[in-house]
C-alpha cells in the first residue's frame, strides 16, 4: 500500500505494519531481487525487506518458495530470523520477504579487514565453524541451502556470524539461472548441482552439497581467490566437475586436507554432516603432538603387542638360562 504524497510503501505482515522507501538505494541486489532497509511502523525498528524482481514474481514456484522462506521460523544465533511474507494478490504481483535486520558486513569484507593479524586463520576457521553450526541446525530440519558463498554470510558487529538467504536458495541458488541449464552460482556449485543423472540414477542434492560449497568458500577466504572462477561459465563448470582445488601455501597442511575432503567430487567421499566437517576443522587447528605424546599413544594402541613381545622375550631368556 502506498499513500498519496508519501514515498514509503507499507506492508501488513503478521498483524503489524512495516514500511520502506523504494527510492532509496537497496542494501544489496541480485538477479532475483533487491533488499531494502525497512522499518517497523510502531517503533521504527530496522528490518530488512527483500522485494523479488517483477520478472520472477509471477512464477508459481518462486512464489511458493518465497512463502516457504518467510515461514521458516528458525531461531539460531547463526541464522537470520524471518518476520513474514507479503503479497498484493495470492497469484501475481510483487512479493516481499521480511526479516530481522543484520548490521554487519559480508564475510569476505570481514576477512579483508583482518589484514595480516597473527590469528587470521583461526578467526576464519571460527567463522566457518559458526556457519557449520547453522547448517547442522537447518539440515536437521530438512533444509538444504544450495547457495553457500561469501555474499550469503554476514559478520554482525565484527563477531557473530549469520547465514543468509534460506528458502528461495533451495530452488534457484539465490543468485541466477545458469545459461547452461543448472540452478546455482557456478563458482561455488557442487558437481551434483550441474548434473541431471549420474550412472543412470537421479542425482541427489543433500547436506554434502552445502558442505562442498562451504569448502570452496573456505578456500577462497583463506587464499583470497576462487580457483574455480573463469571468464567463461563453461570453463568454470568443467573445473567444478573435474578439477580438485590446488594446494596453497596460504593454507596450513592439515587444514588443506580438511578442505580437500569437503570438496571431493564424489558426494560419498566428503564429510557427510556439517558437524563432522566442523570437528575436522577444530582438530586441524590443534598443535601437532610432541614426541613423548606420540610414543604414549602408540604404546596405548599397541599394549597387547608389547605384552606379547615382553612375555616372549622372558620365555626365551628362561630357556637360555635353563640351557646353561
């Protein structure tokens, strides 16, 4: 609703009025829509209002997904909380998705601002682990994000990490329809997002798809570049299908092993859950055990063998003594 001589558009959602000024520059834009700074009318509190672009607004599937996104009543410190959904008519016209406002910066900007601090790698790992906590939560509720990338991860007030864009991302990748027939963001998409079938069977999009995308994102944040990105989309897709991530001297050896496993081309070879990926990152950050610790572990793991060797040597010594 818009009133005469008033630039603001008013939206009635879940029993409350909200508004935004469409003439102000959006906070962010993508192929599917624009996000504006909005306000709760009763107290002026900031909110975020996503307006799906008119070119997609009359698509039945997109309208259904928009409703689903707005209805995800998730409460998690690493997710953006939804407020609701607004449409002028049930089958056509503008679509608005309202959520709580996140004051912060995209994670790639956050990492850039870290500079060369001594604990840079640890800070990036902690941020990725926060995303994995959010993914563990949504995966347990049957939601696959399908568009994990730096622009969909916000760092709030320099500390708390929030994963953005649920719901619509499950259908359209939150970004664009590829000219090569798949739905997603080429530079981060898992191989199964590019295929219709594999070995005669339908390809499954599941939790490992998000794990792959986050693995690519993780690598990019640590190195400053996405090795899958090419000038031609076809080349990017070929890399995603066939080429592993190259080793980088900017990534510690143990952490590189973790990222390689997360971005395996075969889904069954990756970490199968977000929690498994998170635990692997945390383990990779631990210092290497000392020589004494390694010896202690080896002895604990081989205690039966050591006992057998000791008894054997004692028996052999007894026999030798008897023969003297």
